[in-house]
C-alpha cells in the first residue's frame, strides 16, 4: 500500500471516529443526571409510596406493564406509666413492629398504651389508641407490650393522555384498583401508540389514605421506543464508544506498520 493511500485511510478513520465520539457524547442521557425533586417528608395522612418502575416518561414496547413501588412504613407510640403516680416510665416510637419490651421496671402496677402514629410522614395530631392495658409485676422485671398490626394496602390509578388539537391534552382515568397487598401490579390493556400516566397511594386499615405519588408518564409502543432504548441508558453509547476505540487503535497500529514498510 502506498504512503498516500495509507495516510488517506488513516485520516478517514480519524475523521469518522471523531464524528462518532461527538455523536455518542451528544446522545448520552445527560438529562438523567438531573436530581429528582425531593419528596415531601411530612404529609397530613401519610406520604406517598416511592415509585421504582417505570420511571417518568418511560417508553415500553408491549401493552403490558408491571408497576413497582416501595412499601410504606407505619408507626406506633408505646407509653408505659405507673398507675398510682402517673409517672411515665417509657415513651417510645417504633416502626413496622407489633411488640416492644421495656427496660427492667420495679414491681408495681403499670398502664401500657399503644398509639397509632400513621403512615410514614403523617402529621395528624390526634393518634388513635390501639391498646390500653394495666399490667402488674410482682418483682422487678421487664414488660413486653404486644398489639395488633395496622394493615397496609395500595391503590393505583392509570389515565390515558388524549391529544386534542390546539388544546391542552385531555387526561381520562381508564383503570383504578384498590386493596393491593403487594407493592407490584401488572396491567395488560394498554393501547399501542398511546401515552398514559399512573400514580399509587397507600391505605391503612384504620381508614387513612396517604397522598398519591406524582403522575408518571408511560408511552406504549411509540415510534420513539427504539431510540429511547438505545440512548436512554449510559451503557449502550459508551460500550459502542469503547468498541470503536479498540477498532481505531488496531487500525492505527496496522496502518503505522504499513507506512513504515513503505
């Protein structure tokens, strides 16, 4: 191979590789680096479950989607006081537990009370009493308080986003389900080429309902799906970039040898 041809091929590869690097950097999901707005920590009747999947503006290629979210916690307050004096010997908050053992107490009569403090983030001021009991201990010992669990179920809403010409999109609820005991739910009646929003909330057996999660958009089998799958994640662009770098390095070594031989 002549020197001119070697130089021409080498320069062409460098130009192609440069274009590819620019394209890969431009295609990388830089927007994913944006921090999500912080979720509220205080909500009157409980904060919403945290959504795990699908994330907002997700593109899906099937008309069946499995929604996932984190389970919420529930809180209790355990108070132990002397019956005769009213002195409080213990006042503790516990989470997701239905039993609590005190430290060692002197012999005597004690009033044990368990209050329900609500779903995580609850700020209601009047806490319902779940249990109130007088316990007598003959000798210095510990008291174990046991109470009934407040159950948690979940509700989920799905809405279709209808595009209206020259107007704001129309959002219509197409599905709602309640009393879900697990933090996962599959819906299989989506229409291809449509966009939907979804949200989830928690309900406890005492009648309190948490706030709903933000509305997250799910796009079903739209024309953007392939591009989204290729470039919404970091792995694909940079794996391809690494492959191109290896090829370019090998080509550079080969062409350098050809140039020396000539």
